[in-house]
């Protein structure tokens, strides 16, 4: 039988579904309730058009980006995703090696099935000491446990904390409920939550969601660590302004891939207003629905400093482990480079709102374009 040819992100999903346990496929693909937001994230990119410039050619395009002092070879981050060992035996070690080989920045999930120190060692074995990792954190109600997690990430060499703030309670994923997927299978654990307190040798804690999380906790964390802090899950522009006021260093504009509150807008739809709210004072990483190089260009043109990908990484891991994740990142790198060339851009700084138009722009009654938003 002829082997499947992976030409784009969707090919990895198709191939992975052919062999993956359907329960785990649902875990990757699913979202909250009716999954309206899951679908909206991708659809938002389809609703925008690129309007390229001509005769501004450059023999090479510079795709590198620097975020909070960390350099990456492309503006596509690996968003934090949990439980990589569900789909490949090496789990997050495979992901880290692939990211390092591609020069991509990886955000390590607090719910990873490999400890952050081991992930860091795997990444640096491939990419050297210059490899950067960020650590995703759920602030725990027991602040001593949170401090222990921050120390663990810091000791591993993580250079920023990505604090998820959109999960006061766990989103209602009906696929997981129907499938009875309530916990990891025997032998797999959230390794970052092991041995967090003296006297707990071998004990793995559960991640606690906290509806009491407030700006006071962010202020406390700011006093606790010198690492840059990004907030993941802020969607309202007023909260973006508050984040700046509270000394936050960046935002990951994310609706949790539609896995928390269903029917919230696609992150791309929110991007222009969020970019206006922070007014360039802190970077925004857009997460949600990115599947093509053209998607990356649209997001960067509308104000994002970089984008994150989550589900595509999981599908690639399931399809072929480390090798496939590396291939995925190489494909996206090539797509992004091609799109920049076709848009008349020599680098990421050339991506501005004038390159983006809403679908139907110019038709009678469709409105005009203002920063990529129909007005």
C-alpha cells in the first residue's frame, strides 16, 4: 500500500485518525458543549482574504522572531497541550526534540506526561543551550504548591511562565464524557505534579481548578518570580488593559481551542481590538485555528507577534511521533515563507493590516475594511 503523503496540517489528522484509538482522537479534536468555538477558530481565517503588494521582492525572507528575549526561527510556537504519551511512547520528549530541531519555541504543559526537566534536557540535546522553553501554569489554590511548580520550571531553565486564566472550572467536553475518558490510563501521570512537597515521595497531585483566581494572584506571582509572565485566556480588551496595569509581560490570546466556554468568539476576530488595547506595550501570541502559512500571515498582519499551534502537533505526534512533528513544522515554515514572498514581504515587519480584507470586501453593502475588521 502506498504510504500517505503529508502535504499539510490536515493530512496529519487524516492519517492519525486511521490508526488512533477513537477515544483519544475525540480527546484531541473535541471541545466544550456544541463545539461552536472549535469550528469558529478555523472559520475565522477562511473569512479573511489577503491583498498582496507587488514589485517589492526580496531574495530571502526573515522569519525569525524574538519574544521576551527568546529568539525562535519562526513565529509559530507550540502551544501547551497535555498528555502526549497518549499518542506516542516518547510523549513530550518527542515534541521537544522536534521543536528544537525546527528552531520553534515550545510551551511545556503543566499537565505533560514527562517532567519539565526531562523535556528541557531532550530539547537541549538537539538544539543546544540556546533552546528556549516556556512553562504553562495553572495557579493552584495552595500557593506553596504553585511556588514549587514555579521553582521546578525555573530550575529546568524555562524562561517564561504562561499562566492559564480561563479555567476557573473544567470545561464540559461531552465527547470525553460519552467515552468515559476521565483520567489518564494506568501508568501515565502528570509528571510535573509529582513530589511537590516534602513527605510526598512518589505522590502525584491532581490539578486543581480555582474559581477564586483573581488579579491578586497575578500580583502575588509577579512578586514571587522574576520570569516574564504571560496570561493565556484573556479575551476581553478591558482585561488586556488590566493585564498591562498589573505588570504582565505578554498575552496568549486563546479561547482554549474551544475547550472551555463554548460560543466565545474566534481569537482572530478579537485580535484587532486586543492589539489596540495593549497598544504595542506587550506582545500578543494568537492561539486557535492556525492551520496554514496564510493563517499565520493574517494573524501577524492584524497585530499578533506570533501564533501558537496545539491540535496540529498532537495529530502529527499520533501519525508519526518526533519525525512527523518536525515535518509539520517544516511544512508550516515553507508555507509561511511562500506566503510572505507572494505578499511582497521581506520579513515579518512588512505584515500590516493593509494586507488583510474581509471576505466580500468591496461588494455593495459589505462595508469597508478598518484594520482587518468589517465596519
